[in-house]
C-alpha cells in the first residue's frame, strides 16, 4: 500500500495487521496512533468500536504500547469455587463457576493479581484510572498489589445489593455487597471525574442517591435485571446500571476502555451506550459469544 498512513485521518480508522496482511479496520485511535496494530492475533469480534479478543489477557496486553488506554475496569476471578453452595432464585446451587475461578493458594492467587495489575498500569495513560471489583475473597489482595505497584487509590466503593441472596448456613452475616477500588496510575496526574454528571444525573434506581446531592461511596444497585440475561448469563455478571455509572463518572466521549476479564461484556455495553470505545479480553469463547449477542441486541434495540 503506497500510503503508509493508510488514510487514517480520512477513515478515522485503526489498521490491524497480521504480518503484511490487513484484516480489519477499527476506529480506535489515540493521536493517530494505531492502538491495536501491535496485537498479533485477529479480534474474535470487531464492530463499531466494540472489539473482543479470545485469549489470555496478560499475553494480549503485553502487545499493547505504553500509555494507550484511558480507563480499565476489571472484575478478576474471585477464586471462590470451593465446592460450597449458595441460593439463587430460591434454590440451592453450587458456587463453582469453572476452573478459571478456583484458588491456586494464597501466593499463586496474589502473584496472578500482581501480574495483571502491573500489565494494566503500563498500558494506562498517565491520567488513566483503573477500577477493580471483588469480594473479600480477592479484593484485599488486589488492594495490596495496587499499592505495591504505585497506584494511587482514589476511592473504595461499597456496591450494596438490595436483592442479594440470603445466607444458607445461618452462621454468617448475609453477603450483600461487593467492593470496588478506584485508583489512578499516577498520584500527581489529573484524572477524569465528571462531578456534575454524577451529582446531577438521573440515578432514580439508587434509593441512596439524593437528587442534586453529591454521590457518596455506597451505591445501592440491584443485581442484573432479567432483560440483561436474555441470551444467557455470566456467573459473576455485573448489572449494566453499575457499569454505566462507572463509565459516566470516570471517562469522556471517545475514550478507550479496556476490560481484561470481559465475561459477557457489560463494561463494553455501557461504554458503547455512552459513546466510548471498548476492548474486551476473555479466555472463554462461550462468554464472548454471549457478548456478541448482547452487543447486537443493544445496537438493534437502539
């Protein structure tokens, strides 16, 4: 091809290559920099700023250049598939989700969190931020690793689930919340926080948020609605309302958002719905197929 820039300004596209073969054009750019051009494998799915990769997130992220992503949302394995039981829809069900959610022991689990958080920090822009969601099974390891790597923690959010499942044993408090840590890459950088949008936005589904008042660090948001599970569900699927709030709060239009454990891609749906660009990675093909169905339904619906 004669034009080495591939007419990027005209097409506003990102050229992906496999050796000398051009196999896709994506509108994902940062200052005319081809963000995904260095990724050797083709996307599993690619349409309208919604890009999915099937594979190990560490291997794919290591191919990305430094300082290229605006925001990362990560919902890593909680490592709680231990043969126990919980309640779902009034029935007793196993907590086992798959081999990807089994603990390998404290050291191996911690090392895993340290490695992926380190990879995320390298690819985040200097002003970029990262969100990590988890329960007590994983969130404290993630928090320790974040601080060890030099992230600057901005908030920890308690996501309260008003409709959480009851505790079967009667020996513990009912687990009705998850913790989200919000951190920026550089302590001295000016991160994105859309204060007015969050303060004055329409968050009627959250009974804790008072109209016109600052949003606090406890959010009351129910688990995914039936419509969000129309095509199936991921075992740790997050509600769209939760991710919409995160996207609106911490990103701007056309920002690139990455989810290294995309699952059914709720992060991506929230990103596209608000004019952002999305890159999702997951090791499970079935969940990426579910992501495609959810994305196509969102586009057709809107």
